[in-house]
């Protein structure tokens, strides 16, 4: 009938049930208005939210609960979440949201992942480590360690996002979460995680994701990560917890600070072994590209809750110091500036507020209702004290670099004897164990009861069983094993025979100049040249550099493996990875490629091992002192080969005419 007066709105009869939580929600609105929407400024005509203290719904609930009067009714987490503004107002699920709190969730994309040939083999080694810890549960401590990706710290007046991508965060409903660009940062903060795992009674039925989490905040420039620093911090944590058990198991990722084949890492573990008078230390690591298997890697997602909506910037220093810092373009230059005590103190004061802020945020986090604890970075005095444990074998090795340690080790015969007697080094684990002999002059007597120590054998290598599976721990523990079944070691032998490089054009010095970048193998630390038929633009070079920073490369891998599954979502990355290549027939035993030197754009390194401490002989490629001692000879440079051929031809011609 098109008469609007006929229609009556009956909703005014519905007074509704009075809310029980109006006091809580009033305080929630006050909290959000005073905290979440703070620190907004204008930059490039956009609105940038730099800081939001509400890390998650449980954390928001707890923060508001703390400011509410006593005996205030508290809603559930789910009911609090439904008071947010919907993420997508056009979706059907948005009808469940009331929108009374003007905040919403915002999420960013995830990163890609690729696999490694040793994934199964190294996973079995980790399973063996867990079963070993369960077997000696009453006498063992299980520790997992990892460093989070560094958080960039902006310059004064220019906050920068602590993380580049992550989970949903709480932001104002009418705001876009964004921060300043990442193109002018100099300082970075590295959160380190040490997890003391509660060893369950059974591997199959128990969880290895429970325990006490310790988080430390370190400055990347002034407190650089090193194997000795990690071990010194672990020693201090174990002392605080009163954990003095005679067996210690350590699980880490495969980063340079935890590479168990590095002498610096092995000596740091030996220092801890001597300092704590352990009967046995077993240190294992994840395979390349699989750091997600490390339990602290799952803790990183909890840390991201505290970092999602945080913008970091350092405090301004004096004009003289700012001028010095302005001229620094890298970490090494920052560390050179810090050698001056005056500048060093000002740099510490400048970055200290950032460390305090992150420590406060991390201290509010929990794992399985167990509050995170904090630890301080190890000082130089702590490092020197721990390294001094090696003085029991005479003068400890000096120097910090791998090559320096190898040279110094030759002057410590007693330490070499201890390593040969007590240590076992493998690709994915390293052990130090007392022999238990009463008349031994090399290692101390065991602390374990005799009947328990008699059951303590060397840690076993994974051994294949039937139908492609590996044998159980109980079958191989106590037997003599080798790492002959490690897939990457077999692959290196086969790759050395292979001649196909897998590049659709000739990998030469010219095609190396078009990219002017290398990617470093996580195992052998040799740089591998990236080739392209066409010169990359500045934007493509920046994208490639960012992609390589997200992944760990190993010899024999191809860059095309990093392509996203859905090219439409990342067309620039997909197109770029169609243009750049690395040689697929290289292994860790392969020397540095000749185009690396002939291109003339890369710094000189050893032809055989990739070390930077080199001595270049005329007409030959660079070599380090260790390779010279090993009597390894690189081939002659091309121009010298041609010169020798010409001389040979001339000599043959003279002989011919003489005849």
C-alpha cells in the first residue's frame, strides 16, 4: 500500500538484558584511547601508528583487568574479541561483532619456506637427542637456544617497525598500521631466546614445548652474537636456576654462532664442559633451511605479539656523536666508532631506552602460563673468564676468527689431545664426554654414579633401517656408528662428478657483473656467484638482496626453489627469480668459482676455503695460510695459462728449427 505509517518499529519494546561488564568496557575504552592510539604523526601525507601496547586479546584483557576496581565482573576473551570492529564489514561473520570498541585486528603475509636434503636425517638426530634426554631424565638438562631476526631501530624522530611481518595486532578501527621506511636504520636489536625444556617421561606421549623461557635483548653493534657469548649467557642462566646436573643437552639452529663444525663453537662448548664439570654435553643442530624445528622458534611467535605494533627509535646523542654516526654506513664502522670510550658510552645510552622497552614487553609474555624471564647480555669480563677455562691445557688459543683459532691450536698440544680423547664431531652434533677411567690424566673423574655412568655411551649417528626408515634409538645407542649415511655428504660426492650447471646461458665474468651479488652457503661459508643474462635494475637488486636475507642457502640449491606457490600474489619476485641463477652442480667441496675473481667486483678470498686472510702469489688465485700449509694449489689465472702456452709453442718452434 506504500503507506509508511502502517509500519511500526517494535524494537523499542526490547529493553534488553543489562550488561554485566559495562564497568570493564568503560575502562577498556579509556585504555585504548590512552595507549593504542598514541604516537601518531604525519609523514608522506599518511597516518602512521607507531606504538600499541595491547599485544593480543589475552594481554588486553589482563591490562584492562589490572586497572579495573576490585570485584569488577570480567568477560571472557571471546566476548571481548567480539566487541572489536570487524575485519571485513561485508563478511557474514561481521554480524557477530558489536563494534563497541573501536579497534580491529590486522595481519600481514607469511614468508616462504624450502627444504633441505638432510631434513629427515637431522630430524632423526633430534629424535635421538630427545630419547637420550628421556633415558637420563633424572641427571640431564635439556636446553634449546635461538636468536630472533634482528629488530631495526630508527634514528631519532623516525620510529621503525620492530618486525616487518607477523600476526594480527590490535589497532584503532579507523587507522592503518604503518611505520617509517627501513632505508635509514643503523642500529638493530637482537632478542635471544634460551628455553629450559621440561623433559617428559616419554617421547611419544610427552611434550618438549614446555619449560622456562629466558629472553635477552642485545645490541647488534655493541653486543655482537658469538658462540662464546651464547655459552656464557647459558652458563649464567643455569647458575640462576640451580641446574647442576652432570649431563647437558643443547639444541640450536644452524646459524654461524651455533655451527657445530666450527672450531670456535666447539671450543666454547668445551669451556662450558670444563666450567660446569659435566660428565657429558651433547649439542645438536637443525639442518639448513629448517630452523623451524627448533622449539624456541615457536616462542618467536609469542615474541611477535609484543613486537607487532611497536615502533623503535634510539635516543639522540650529542652533536659530535651524531655527526660520527651519520658517517657510518655499516656495522663495522659503528663498531670502529665505539672503540672510542666517549662515543661508546653515548651509543650505549642512546640504545638503552629501546632495550628497556622491549624487555618490559617480553617480561609480560607467558608460555603455558609460565612467565618469561629476562637475562642480561654477557660482558667482556664474563667472556674472558669462560675462555680462561682453556688455560687448564696451557695457554688458550688467541684470536676470534676461525683461521686464527686453527693456527693457535697448533701451539696447544694438550688441548688437541683432549679434543681427540673426549670429543666427537659430526655435521649435526658435537659431544664432549669423560672417559670414566680412574687413571686418566686427560679428563676428570665422572660425577654420575658408577652404574649410571656405565650406561652412558657415545651419542649415535642415524642409521638406516628397513623401508626407508631409520633405526630406533635403543637399537643404535651403545654401538659404533659413522655419518656415512648423511644424504648431503653423499650428494656432495655425486655433485662433484656432475658437470651440468643448470644455467640457460654461459656463467661468465660478464654475467656475474650484471648482478654484482653473491649468496653464502650456510655449511661451507663460501660465496656463490649469482648470474643473470641482463643487468638488474636497482629495484630488482634490492628485492633480490631482501629475498636472500630471508633464507639460508646451501651449495647445490637453486634460487628458483624460492618461487612463491602463487606467482600472482608476488609477480615481481616470480619474475626476478626467472632471471637470476646459481650453479647447481657446486658442492661444499667445490672451490670458489673462477668468475668470482675475473669479474673484478668481489673482494679477494681463498680459492679453496673462502677465507678472507689470503696471500696472493703472482699468476695464481688467492690462498689462505692454512691451504698453503696443506699444499693445496689453485690453477693459474687464464692470462698466465695463455702466456705459458705461448712460451711452450715458442720453445717447441726453436727445437724444431734447431733440429
